[in-house]
C-alpha cells in the first residue's frame, strides 16, 4: 500500500523551517541601505559594478604591497651577495699573496 503525500501549503513549510518570508519593504531597504544584499541576483548592475571595482582595487593594492616587499627583499639579497662575493675575491687574493710570501 502506497502512502500518498498530501500537498502542503507554502506557509506551513515556512513555519517548519522557521524562515521569515521576505517582503517588498525589506528587499527595498536592503537594496538602498548601502549594504550589499545576501542574494547576488537582487543586486543592481550599478551596485555590482561598484563592488567589483572596489574588490579589484583592493586586490591590486595588496599585490602592490607584496611586489614592493619582494623588491626590497631582492635588493637586500643582491647587496649581501655582492658583499659576500667581494670578501671571497679579497680572501682569495690575500690567500695567494700570503702563500706566495710564505706567511
């Protein structure tokens, strides 16, 4: 014997899930309050464009900081390497002179 499911009204489903029904006033308030809506499909094209530009500008800013830090680290590494190579050359030269002089 098959049980037949009784169709339920949307309002009773809502009560079961305890989710408030959105109304036009709350949607309008979300769209005009400056806070982006939780549902991207409710976002206007202008708000979407502004949000995308702001996010990408923020990403570029953080990338610039990373590149600046990388440049500083690379310059420091190159300077230290240059100093180390100079010391090695100097030690090689003085080592050869000392060995030739018998010191």
